């Protein structure tokens, strides 16, 4: 595995001005957005697009995401599940995370940004490539059994 400068670990800004919840509601104030979404009682999907730094293999990333899920996400209030998707471009990935509520999702992001349990993941991210947003789950379909 390549060596990574811990000072370059990615952090996520969750202040009112940059919280992406407005993409769902169109509201500018985070408290207004939270209130609207919380009243919907719908599952919230977080979609994170990112690239890894050079030298991180697919297997290394999968191991890091597995550790992230085992040590942080699965122990976080409101967490439902995670899906990792490989993008078409080199070192491009998408993580899809489902949360019970937008409040739990935004609290998890705050914890994520400061937790030593997420540092391994944050260190392998290309900071300029990271983007994320929340969407509201409207309907699901499952295969007949």
C-alpha cells in the first residue's frame, strides 16, 4: 500500500452554507431543510463520488471500505447499508449509503469528519474529487421469490 500524508486526509464541511440537503428541498437554511425532510419519514440515500489517490488498488480500497463499514458506519445511529460501485474512469468510485433519517445522516457526517476510525479512508481520497449529496428514497422494488 502506498504511503499517505495524514495531513492530506479529506474532511467534510457540514456548515449551513455548504450542506447539500438543499439539492432535495431547495431551501437555503439547513434547519428548514432538516425539518422538511424529517417530516417525510423516508429513507435517505447519501451518494458519494470520489477518486482514490494514485497507488491504491481495487482490493486495498475494498479492504478500507470494509473496515470503514465494520468499525464506523455499522455502529452509527441510523445506518442501514452501504454499496460500493466502481466508476468507468480509473480510480473513480461511488459509495451509496442508506440512512433512516436526514438528521442521522448529517450527524454521521459530522462524526465521520473527526473520527480516527475514518482516517484510513479519508487519507486515500483525492480531495478535489469528492462530492456528495442526499436524495430521498421514493420507491423500491425487489425480485419475486
